[in-house]
């Protein structure tokens, strides 16, 4: 006796299944030869933190990105501070 769910469908209908990577794998959007690998990793951490709505992780990722950007060579502008402060 054949089971009905094992018989091939005659109407030609098919089920579309979206293939995706397993959770926890790093996206392949950046390569190791990019000019800012640290900043890209901080951005990746930020995206993961945003998806999980982990506010502490968001803050840490933003701080890491700022520290990486601030450590790069740049011309310091004039610091404007009020003398009363």
C-alpha cells in the first residue's frame, strides 16, 4: 500500500525552500584585504547587536568603532571650549 504523501504530485506543484546560512556564521561581505578590517568588524558587531536588540552590545560596538576611527591619523581641529566650563 502506497502512502499518499510519498506519491509524486501530478499537478506539477513544487515547494520553494529558501536556503540560508546557519545562524552564527560571519557574513562574507568583507574580505581580509580591505583597508579597514577593524572598522568592518565593529560594524558587523553593531549589526548583530541591533538584530538582537542588545543595548549594551550596541553601545560597545559604537565605542569600538569610535575608538578605531579616532586612532587613525587625522588633523586635529581647534578645540572650542567655553572659558566658564
